[in-house]
């Protein structure tokens, strides 16, 4: 076995995959959030549509989007492998279950992750697929994705599911961000506090930022 | 004081285990192990098989007394081993549930006794220094920074009891392995073989079937010696740099 395959089949190597891909998704989420916030412009969706058109046609962005899909698949598959291994390494559970020494987010990363995966598949079908292959009608010479978003966000059930998924994402990040640094061994008293605080702030900002858009659009529609 | 003990009985690793309930008359000055001794005395007098459990030093330094008491390895008190847990922490009439350490890599020998030789094999894979030390040296021959000494000593406090594995919902042995890697790798004599050590011990840990760390911190919370998670971070970094940068295979 080469050194690389030895590394990535080891427990620490697999966790490094989880942490590096996870941290990359945080960057992606921030860029995505900045784009989405244009939906709150009171311009009938013009700014958002032009942004969506740019994202769908720019070669670099398209390349990154396929890299993202690959990395997301990797994060999901390695996550499932680790979860299976952990369940089998534990074997029989204790009769007296203690939960006060671990966080809710940490214990439930796999379930939060699976919910995010379900959300993502539906979300891609709703918007990404429609943007690329659907007939959305035109506005100002580009596809009118904003109209589709507005229709989706006029349903309270859709908004509820969307907001719920963003809370799930926030909880996943609450553990994930700080945990990624621990896995990479990037810990030092000089910046531990900063990393922990940044993780919490990013979790809240990302969850709240994404969730507030459908809520405002629903209330305004 | 009267105590209701709900205690795990299992003939061997392949047999099906079950809980057995016993009433034990103890006094508050007894340690948890002495209370179990009373239980076993009663069982013997009744012609029944005593409960198998491990113990040795009974002063908190050997790490033998492995058991999970009410869901906590070594009982609910922080930074103590089972032998240092005293019955004065319990109330008359209280029910206490006692289970063995649970992990695939710690197969049950009998009742509460588990086979922790997987830890020995991790140590054999690099948890030592293989240089000849020669004759007695002057104490100040090799200068070591005070903070580094403290870190190494804190890691060396690990008694290898396996509470970290028992507490971990993933059955991971990262805290134990990391403590053993750290206490040698931090010091000049250990640094010489640090890459070989990190690679060897982590690979053996994986091979033994321990789970993967998810940075939950249950190990640190339950460790009777308060071994810090920072050791795991240091081992991760060490393992990564050894995998990528060193010529050790």
C-alpha cells in the first residue's frame, strides 16, 4: 500500500478528509449566503437573477461546483463509513445511558448530516436542476430564478422545512467547525478561544442568514 | 447502609449476559471495591459464584479496577478510580447499576472483567524508547523546558485503565494512545523515534478495532487522571506529519 492509501484508510486520515472537506463547505456556504441575500433586494429579483446567471455560466464557478459535488459525496461516504465503524466498535450499549459528558450536536453528527443530505438533494432538484435544465421564463435577458424562489417561499410548509434544515445545518456546524481544527491538530492556547468562538458565530450567522430569507419573503409575499 | 446492586453477570465473551440484583449491607467508610468484596463473601457463603472483577493496587494508580457504575467508568465522581470511590457518596437504599467496560476491542472475560491486552499491543507498537541509556547521567545533561516537562508528565499520568474507551460512544482509544505518544514524543529521548512511534501506535490502534474519534470529549470528562484532549490534537498533527513528511513508512 502506498503512503497515501495508508493515510486515508487510517482513522485519523479519514477524519482529516472529514475536517478538510467540512471546512471547505463553510467557505462555500458563506459565498452561497452572500448570493442569496440579494433576494432581499427590492428590485423584483433582478440582482439575484443576474448573479444566478453568472454562477451558472462562469467556467471557474462551474468547475468549482463539480468539485463541490465530489467533495460533498466524499464527506457523506466517509462519514457513513466512520459511523458504521464506530457503531460496531462500541458493540453493546450501556443500560445506564449518560449524556452529560458530550454535546447534543457532537453525538448526533451523523443524523444531522443525513438530514442535510436529504435537504441538499431536494434543494438541488428544486433550484439547481431548474436553473440548468428547467424552463423558468426570462427576465432582463436571463432566467428568472427569483420568481421560482418566490413561488417556493410562498408555501408555509416549504419555508418551515427550509428553516428547520438550516437549524440542523447550524447544529452540525456548531460541533463540526471546532472539531475540524482538533482533528487537524491545529490547537494552541493562543488561538483555541478564537477558533471556538468563530465556530459558534459562523454556525449562528450561516443558519440565521439562510433561514431569514424565506421567512422575510414569505411575510412579504 | 443497605444498597441494591444491579450487577452484570456473564460467563464469557460468547455467552449472553444479564443483570442480577443483590442487596448488600455496607458501611460508608468502605470503598466501592470493599463493598463488592462483601457481596462476594455473601455469594460464597451462599454457595454461589462470586462476581469477577479486576483490582490490584486499590490506591488509584494501577488502573485495574475497570467497571462502569451508573453509566460512568469508575463511577460518577471526577478524577477518581473505582477503588477511590467511597460508599459515603451513596444513600441508604440506593440502587447502583454496575456494568463492564463496553467496547469490541475489550472482550469480556467474565462478569465485570474485560480483556484489555489490546492496549498492551498498542504499547508494543511504539510506546517505548529503544536507545541504550548507558550508565547513570548527570540530571542536567539534557536540558528540557519546564512547560514541556509539565505537558509530558500530565500525559504520563495515564494509567492505561481504558475508561476513555469505555466512555467513548465510538469505542475509540485515541485518548489512551495520544497520552502514550505525547509523553514520549515531547521529551528529547522520545523525539528520536517520534514518527515511527506515532505511525506504529495509531496503526495498531486501528487494527485492534477501536472506533474513530469524533471529538466529543467524553473520554476527557471520565478520565480518572484528567488526560487532556490536547494530546489527541498533538497526536493527530504528529501522525499527519509522519505520514506525509517523514521517510518512515
